[in-house]
C-alpha cells in the first residue's frame, strides 16, 4: 500500500471498505498508466495527421509500442517479485555478523 493511500485510509475501520477503496485506487492508477501509454505511443507513431484508416506502418508501430511497454512492465513485475522472494527466503543476518 502506498504512503498516500495508507495515510488516507488510517481512519477507515471496516476492512471490507478498506479493501474496496484500495481496489478502486489501484484501478485508477492502472487507468492513468494506460492513458500515459496511449499518449506515448500516439506521439511516437502518429507522425502524420490521422486519416480515416491506419496505414500498415503506423499500425505496426502502435502494436510494437504497446508490446514493448507490456514486456517492460512484466519484466519489472517479475524482477520485483523475485527480489521480494529472495528477501523473504534469506534468513536475516544479525548486524554483528555482517562484514
């Protein structure tokens, strides 16, 4: 849970309401991410004024842009999960035993 979300939910005692608010907040963040992706890919691929149809070059550019974004997102998520898993699996080393 993010700091801003956690600060906003401190007064919410009902766990079901808290989960609902967290879920809605995550949906909103996802929508912002999708709109940002749309803007980036549009700016990159739509160099000419739009017409009634996409040409093959523009369509390919848009597909590749979205694919690369999804690849990068999946890589980051997998890396974070792997890092979190390693931190949980590794036993804590007391401070006096560290170099």
